[in-house]
C-alpha cells in the first residue's frame, strides 16, 4: 500500500502542479485545491498511464463522490494491481 | 396516480406498517413487487404502451445477458443507439419523427417515467459492460426499473445500490426517532408539494396569463402592473418548481425508507449555490451526476487522451454537449434546448472566471476570494438570478416566453 501511495503522490504532484503535496488516506477532494471534474479526469488519465491500470465509469464516478477519500483511491489501485499480477 | 393522493398515501401507510412484521426477505420482496406492479398497472394506458414497456425492459435485460457472455463494445453501442432512437420516437422528437410515416406516429404509446427509465437502462448496461455489476437477476432488474418510488421522476439510483438493498430489505429505521423523522419528512413533503408549491404555481399562472394577453390588449397593462407580473413570473416559477420537486423527493425518499430502501438525495439547498457548477451539484443532483458521469466524463476523457494540449479548451465543447442533452432530455421542444444551453453558458462562465482568478491571484488569492463573505453573498445572488432567468424558458414554449417579455417591454417603454 505504501508503495502505491507513494506513486500516487507523485502523480498528484504533477497533476495539481504542487511539488509539496503530501497525501494521506483521510484526504478528500475538498482538501486539495482545484480538484474539480476536469482535474479529476486528468488525474485518472495520469494514474492509468503511470500505473498501467484502467478505471470503469462507475469507479471514476464513485471516486468523485464527497465521501470518497484518497484512501479509497489507494485501495482501488492496489486491488487492480494485485488482480493484474 | 399522484404520490400526494389519498390512495397512494393510504397504501404506503398500510405497507409501511406491515413491512417490519413480514417474515423474511421473500415476503418483503413479493410485497414490494406487487406494489410496483399495481402502480405501473394504474399508469399504463393501453395495450401498445404495455407492449412498448415490455420490449424496453426485456431488451435491456437480454442485452445485459449478452454483454456478460460477450462483452462487446459494438453490441453495447448498437443497442444504446436503438434504445435512444426508440425513446426519441416514443417521445415524438422532431429530429426523428420527420422521417417517419404518419401511421407510426399515430400509435398512442405513453410510458410514464420513460426518461428516467432510459437513464437507468444506460447506466445499468454501461456498468455491466465494464464489469461493475454482480449477477443481476430478471426479478431484481424488473423491480429496479419499476420501483414505484423512483419510477415517475427519480431520483436516479444506481443499479448496484438498489441491488444491495433489495437483496436485504432490512428495517433501516431502527429506532423511534428515525421512524418519526421519516414520517415528519413525508408530511413536510406533502405540505411543500400540495400547499406551498400550489400557491406559487397559482401566482405564476395568474401573472403568466396577464403577460400572455394578445398584443392589442397589452397596452392596458400599467407599467407598474407589468413589472409586478414580470417579477412574479421570474421568482414564483423557480420557487414552485423547487418546492414541488423537492416535496416529491421528500415523499419518495421517506416512503422508501419505511420499506427498507435508501434512495439518493436529490436536493441540497440549490438556491444557495455560488455558481452554476455548484448549482448542478445541489439541484436535481442525481441527474447532474448522471450527466457528469455518463456523458461529460467519458467525452472529456476521450478528448484529453487524444489531444491533451487542447483538452482544456475542448472541455467547453463537452459542457455544451452535456447540457444540450440535459436540456432535450426534459422534453422535445426548443425551450428545453435553450434552458440546457443557458446552463452550459453559466458553467463555462464560472469555469473561465475561476481560471482568470487563478491566473491573476494564484491559489492563495483564489482561496481568499472564495472565503470572502461579501463575495459569497454576491455570487449566491447572481447565481440565483441567473437560474431564475433560465427557468423563464422552462414552463412555456419559446414564442410564449418571448411574448411575455415583449409585453413587459412594451408596457414599460
């Protein structure tokens, strides 16, 4: 999980142009400046490219919900990487 | 049958009272299924409509089974194309009816809640194709599509959420306070829908009629009277629409809770939104989210993957496309297209303004701007008036709305 979190943090820093951004599992879109629908898709595309995973429409949507956190994203990506091995 | 009718409320209270005493899941599912079937029976007017509804439901489930066996994008695309075309024919959209013979159009097919059923069907099949739905039974699918609490006007619930609840049908109101609050919400919904909304509707109708008089008699309206009627139309219709629709949602959400179903919320104080983007996360939320997830996001994602450098600018095209569809989904006439396009203009303006502020003030400056109470109050007032203006085009056709505006103009000038 920590490796996945670290890789995602690099992607977040690129997409949000914030080299000081530190991710923690409890963070939501509210906690990160500029996390709107467009940035959300840019983030998804960047994660797909960097981590070699693919998200379904329903997953992209759920990750945008108010109750969704960075922890949910980490868990989802880790699950996808595990099942692809 | 209206949800505010005595028959519906009596039936709901009987079922809600009996529900906790029903022995097990099968009895509960059977009871709700009978209620769903009875509700649909009262709303479908003729044999042709029954046939069309049957074909709509059966084709959706058959396509689901085929997609599970052969997850083919071509199959999904062909089915969705046929589905949307059939919807446009049944709802008599000119874009397709102009190519059809009179005999086809003479068929009196009418399916209540078809627009909502269409969006649920698309969501169900896209999610099934992308392997986001566990085994869906015909029984569960039918009750999902014909669920009496969401049949007429939403909220648009995901199949996965419905399935999870349908397969348990637990008592979700597990203490007296929660139960009282559900009945209180039901009562508030009834009051909003039948008393307060009706009051604003009558105010709107009286003023709209006064402004819709033929051109010759318009001169009889004194300027002050014309302005009064204009503001009455301008504010009372949005109030009516909100109270009527949110009252309806209060009734169905509370009613569903009484029988173990949790529906998504559809409203979150929409007239306190600070811009049009914010507004669409508060007004008819499940429609806004559906449009975002199944139209805007896939379209923008495709564009951003192919033309990453031009994606930011092309996002505005996606806004216009998504809101154009949202507009015509409400009905086949030009006024709904105008309403949708006005929303796209509002969303684009909000996005451009945010980008401008970010460029000029940076992230810290933007945060300060957003936190200012004065700016927040002005933004809320501006958004409210923009939405009131957009809704001028919602209840009447374009010539009628323009005639009303001309009447006010002629009386004042």
